[in-house]
């Protein structure tokens, strides 16, 4: 059986990371933050996905 998956979704600056931090302290689990992923890619604060990569995300 796969471990449970919890997704926190919401608009920017709505407290998703804060909630994730509180949950992590209570139950030790892996947190995957799109903010961190985007920062590593050089994107900061709502800059979005580079235009060159956007077509790859379309169905």
C-alpha cells in the first residue's frame, strides 16, 4: 500500500508553507515545496514557468 499523499493548494501567500511546516513537526514526512524547486530554477515570487518550457506542460 502506498503512503498517504497530502496536497496543500491555494493562492500565493495564503499560508501553505506555514501549514506544511506545522504538519512536518507533528508527523515526520517529506515536504516538497514548489517555491524551493522554482528558486533552484532561478524563478522567484510568481515569475512562473519560462515560456520555453510551457509547451511541454500542455496536454
